[in-house]
C-alpha cells in the first residue's frame, strides 16, 4: 500500500508484515563522498530504524500484526504539518499514528 501526504512531501508505504515506512521526499541529495566517511555512524542509524539513503530520509515502525490494507493521511487543511496517518489492517484494527514518534495517538 502506498499513499502520498497531502503536501507531497512524504510517502507512506506498508509492507506485508505490518510495517510502515515513511519516506521524506523533500531532502536534497547527499554528496556521495559523505556516505563513505563514517561507516560506524551508518550502522548506528540502521539500528534506530531511521535511515538516510541518497538524501531521502525514511522512518520504519511496526504497526500491525497482519498486513496493512489501507493508509490515509490527516487532511492538509486540518494539519499542514502532515504528521499523522491512519492505518487499517487485516488484524481488524484501525490506528492513528504520529509519524514523528512512531507511536499511536488513538
């Protein structure tokens, strides 16, 4: 499942294992030389489930026990920051998420 944020700055994708990935599409590309400077730092980023790949930041969090069937962003006119999404899953649960924290708000 893929869903663009209302302001087109982020893309939410869902995996079959119930994982959500939020892609921040507004960052400028990183200079390739800067990717090779510190491999240890890149390993630390991977362990936090936040990665920066070619300037696109992504945040990963486990959302549901079964696969996600729907993703919906909070309407832009209600919150121009577009920092909340709603997900529905085959586990029969609907959740509202703060994408900055990866935690449910309802």
